[in-house]
C-alpha cells in the first residue's frame, strides 16, 4: 500500500470531517507529542514497527497492527523511519458502532489484513477522484471499518496485557490531563486528587509509559500550543491564558525550554511547514526536552 498525500474531506455534506493521513508526511509534533482529539482515530501499520503511548500505557507496534483510539483519549506515536502507516480520523458520536474503549489488534490473518487495506485504499480513491456522492461513500467505508474492528475484537486478536496498579494510576492520570491540561493545575494537584503523592505518580507514569507525570502534562500543553500557533490570528497572550499559564512571559519560557524557540519563531516555522505539505517530513522524535 503506497503512502498517499494527505487527503481530507472538507464539506458540509455526509462524510464531513473524515480524513485519511500518512503520519510520515506530518510535522513531528502532530503525532509524536501526547495529545487527544475530538474525533475517533484508527491507525493501520502495514510496514515496520514502533511504539504507541495510549491512555497512559506504552505498547510496542509491529507490522499489521491496528489501533483504535476513541475521542478524547491521550496518545502519541513513535514510528520507525521505515514504517508505513495510514491514520483514519472520523467524527465521534453518531450511529457508527465503533468500540467504546481503546483497542490494540495484532492482525495475523491475511484475509483480515487485506480487508482493512482494501477499505482504506478505496477511501483514498474516493478522496482523490471526488466523484458525486463522495460523502455518502466515505460514511459507508467508515461504517465498514467499524464492522471490521468489531469482528477482529470478537475473534480475539486484541492485545490485552495484564494491568498493574502503576498502569491503572497512569491511565487515571492520563484522563486527568485530558480534562485539565488547559488549567493551571500541575501534576502535584492532580496526584492529590488521585489520592497519591507526586513522587508516587511520577514513578507509576515512568513505569507505565516511560514519561514523568510532568512530561506527560507538558507534552499535551506543547501539542496544543503548536496547534494554536498555526492559527495566526490568535495572539500569544490569548494562547498562554487558554493553556493555564500565569503570563505570556511564562508561556514563552516554557516554549523556549521545550523547543529552543520562542512562540513567534515556532509559529513562523510551523507556517512554513504547513505550506509545504507535499514534501514528506521525518517524524523521528517529538520536539520535547526530557525532564
């Protein structure tokens, strides 16, 4: 399966909001930093390997791994340089029967592999040709993808590793970050709400996903900062306030510490990258310094 250019359905017709992307053609922060989305996400890895941090847990990915990510679930991808994958984004809600929880499938059956690949390739063709009733066709393919997921889940291809207390705590903290990353609350306050100390929380997060509690929160804030800085009409002060920073100066120090650039420099760079979408981009490591 060849890697397509980004294909997005933009209209007010059926199929609005359905997107089919190649992660290797996105800026590194897009999928490399922890974030959540208001839409459902399906990852299909057809070549190579990598890792995914999903809901506070880090897991390995191999060829023919499929991962379903419900809306508002914290996740980040770290795919190898030779990996080939497609990501389907579809609006959450509605009557499409997607699974309610994250799902990690290791698909070994050749027929099942071919079925999903065929579905996604058919969506690529629809998006590239723009025929009449495109939205209806995209909705139908998304519905078939949901059926495929449920069938694989029923056939027992889901990877369900045993969970420890540390993993459960990391999952709970990931949910807290999704709910509160726009507030001034830090890991210590969230740890207290979860009934543990900050030190215990960080130890659990490191064991479950290889990140400290502070880094998890910082990645989520940094991803949102990248996204908002692309909206050039938003003042930096507005972005800072919306992400819970006490002042624009503190926000600037945060951005400089994580990326080595000021918000204005990051905005300029992001604009240059978004204007060259046809050029494949490397996504080796997210632009975040370790704590």
